[in-house]
C-alpha cells in the first residue's frame, strides 16, 4: 500500500514539474489538497517537495481502518519532513486519524477548532437545504 501511495505522490510531483514549464503558473503560490487516501498522498507529496506553500488534508487515511506499523512509520517519517502550512480536517470521533496523529506525534503544533457543520457528502439534500424549505 505504501508503494502505491508513494507512486500517486510521484504523479503529483510530476505535475509540479510540468507546472514549472507553464509561463502563467505562479509556482510560488502552489497548494495541494487531498481527501481520505488522497490526504495521505498529499502528506507524502509535501514531505518530498518544498514547492508547496500550503496543503489541506481532509480525513487523511480515514478509510484505512487498521494502519500497518509500516504505514504508521511512513506517515511519521513524512510528517518530520513537512515544511509548509497544513490544514488538517478530521471529525472529532474519526479513528484512525492517520495524518493528523502522525503530524502531532512529531511535535508539530496543532490547533483544534471546534465547529458546527453540516456534512452533505452522501445526502440527497443537506439539513441546511431542508431547513430553508
């Protein structure tokens, strides 16, 4: 699994290299975002390339119910190499929170911001939309 996630990060980094050749691309303002396994790919990519100014990782690894010790170690190693700002978004009761736990485990400063929110990812209509009817 780690090899597959790193291969996905390779593809992201290839896109970064391509963007360097695009005159209209401002590489000094490069950001990245990923959700679930894409969040892990985001962490791996930002750990290997200092071009990123910011990253958003939403529920990185949420669907991986049991992290192998090797993946846990790879996440911690990647977390040590991160230099850009990272916004991590996880639900309070999500377990495991792979990327969040890895970054905090490496002594990174984290701020928990409680927020009321409505998730409409799988709903045909969000509660907010129904409330407005």
